[in-house]
C-alpha cells in the first residue's frame, strides 16, 4: 500500500489506513490519486470516493468536502 488515507467528517473518523489509490469527485470532475502524486488541495463535489485497500475496493458517498495531498498522505474532510 503506497498511500496513507484519512477520511474525516464532522461526526467521526470514517477511515484511516493504507491504500493503493483514491478516486475523488473534484469540482471539475473526478480524479485519481496514486503514489507520489504532486501536492494539491482541491474542493470536492457530491459524489463517490473510491479507495483500494488490502480487502478490496471501498466506496463512500459524500455531499461535499476537500482533499489535501502531500508526501503520500491523502486527507479528506467530507460531509456525508
């Protein structure tokens, strides 16, 4: 697993762990995050966040949020 993903909502920590990739619903369209992705901060629209764990692909419906990527750490702050 090449990325450390942390998904938080105002109510709880939704997920924290290692993943291979993350697909997020950006405001200009969905995009994928892989190992060694360039640093970025982006807002998120309503849609589905998908991430690949050792147990398989997981999906999470969100209504909005933002993502920050830095040094193979991906942080999502989302509204469910």
